[in-house]
C-alpha cells in the first residue's frame, strides 16, 4: 500500500512529495537500496539484520509489516507499480498481535481428538504462522511443519502431496495454491472443509467438499462460492457443528437400533406361529398398539438425546459406510431373536399354566415392553447416567429428562393397556396382579445381559 505526502519544509524549495509504502517484509526489502538508521542518516540496507529482527518478532507470534518511503516530483499526482519498484528507503518494522481466541484453541484440540486434521493457510510470514499454530496446539509429533508458497511451487506432484498431508501450516500461498491444497487432500480420499473470506479464496471454497465463508468479514464472492456461511466468524462454531452433526447421526442410529429389533421380534413371532398353525402370541391390534403408541413414546425421546462425552473422541465415519452396517445388522438380529424368545416363551408358559389366552398375550406384551425399557436404557444417555451414579460418579440428569419422560409415559400407558376395562375389551387384554407384573419385570431383566453383549461389538454411546 502506498500514499502520497507533500513535504513542505523550507529547506526543500522544490516541494517534493513523499510516497509511503507498507507491506510484507519480503516485498518491501527487495525494493529498498537504502535504510534510515537510528541517527536519521541513510545507509545501505542491512537485510540480514532486518530479517533477524523479523524472525524475533515473528517467533513471538507477531504479524510483521515493513515500512518504506520514496521522494517523487511535486507535479506527480498518481502512482503506478513502476514508481515503487525500486529505490525505496527502508524505515522500519511494525509488529501486531491478534491472539487466537481461547475457544478456538479448545476447538482445535477437540477436532484433533475427533480425528479431524486442522491446517492453517495464511498470508502471514511463515515464522509468525508457525508460532501462532504452535500456541493453538497444531503440533504433530511435537512440532509444527510449515511450508511457504514458494516452497510448494518448487515441488513435484508427489512431494507436494506428501507436504500437504504432513504440513499443518501453509504461509504466503497464492490463490491457485489454495486450490491445489484442497485437490491434493481430496485425491487422498479426505473430506475437505475449507474456510475463507476473500475473493482469492473462492476457487478453493468451491472445490472443497464443504466450503465455509465468513459471514462478517467475508466478501460476497466468497459467500456465493461456499456451501455454508459462518455468521460469527468463529472457528469454535465449526467444531460445535461437527459435534452436533455427529450427535444427530448417532441418535438416528439409536432409533433404528431400537425400532427394528422390536418389529423383528414381532414379525418372527407371527410368522412362525402362522407357519406352524398355532395361536398368535400377539394379535394384529396389539401389534398396532406396540408400534403406534408404545414405540413412539420411547423412540421420540431418542431424537432429544444429549451429546455423548465421547462423541468427539471417535474417528470420523467413512462417507461410504452404509447406514445399516454389519455390526448394526448383527445387533438387530441378536435383539430380535431375544424378543422373539421372550414373546413366544412367556405366551406359551402362561397359556399352558393358566389356560387364559388373553392373560398369556398380555403378559407376553408386558414382558416385551419391560425388556424394551432395559434395552432403551442401554443405548441412551439416561442409562449411562444411572450406571455412573451407581458407580459413585457425580452425574446430572437434566439433559436426559426427555428420555425419563418417555419411559414414564410408556409405563403409564402399559398400565392403562392392561388394567382398564375399556382397553381390555378393545385389545383383548387381561388385568394383571402384582405378582404377574413382577414376573414380567423379571423376565425382561435378561435384556441387560443381551444389551451388554451387543454393545461390545456395536457401541452406540
């Protein structure tokens, strides 16, 4: 940046104008032949000493600007590149500090724990960028590997790919090099999110899998090229979005892992009964009750499950991984089999011992619901909170209130389902006494062991 300033001193009868220039140290120094020393005299530029001072300031995390000037004829009223191409007089350096936000430092650490590589692309001096990256915890094996744009320009394709994969800081890079960095990471199979605010960031933002523009400082070009706009210009918001996205996906898996085993157990029960021409352990209207009322009361709270403390300690999921993974299918089949055994076993036992088919169906359904509650607790944060409390770990239940309400609602509905005469008539159920309720509860308890087993090969928390 250059400005014109009129020198009005009496000694200078020609009334020359002075150009003042500021910019990066590299750009200014190569245009200077002289420098102004402490005594105010002109001496040849001592580039070595100046660069030593720059390194000292940059190592402190300061952004360094160089200043210079040049005298031009008074009649000159405009500037061109040629006017500041050479013969500048070096004036000095200025260091500025823009310390990283504490929440940004925490967000970088959280991303790294989550298996997300965080890389810095900046126009700052390489030493400054490395110092800032060091303070933010960009360390990899105890060091911060930094490359400049000029170094990247001299690398072949293989060396460039290695440098981009291993490097944490890229300083003084050109706009096209930002695009090459994104493309190199994508070529290695990485999912790339790119943040930027300037016009020269637009190609890289467009190429990235997720382009994120700054909402406050960002240009309109950057915003148009991006997929998302960060309204508060805060990196911590990106980490929070990743955390929220992982939580939503995990809750979706929990809902699938909860609903399908119940449907699987019911389907197996009806199918096998029909094939063997036996009495149905569950009638169609009772199945409708379980799927439309009971399932909704317990499944909807899964959508409001709070984030797990381990959600940002898990490795990123492959974008090619199917929703129904092998481990999830194995979980569904295992729990479905247990549900089938539970329904069919209780029905046959009660029918043969009492001869009351309505009572047998009612107890089979209540035992199934008891098992479902234990299974729901095993995949929910409420269950984790209960386990931690039993272990003596201080735990808050406020975030798990939705799950508690859902379970309480389910229990009330099931009491109404079997104890109210109107429901007995509608759904062919029978009222249970205290001993029969206790039997249903105890029969559902083995679900805890099944849940522990499936959680080992398919953890959902």
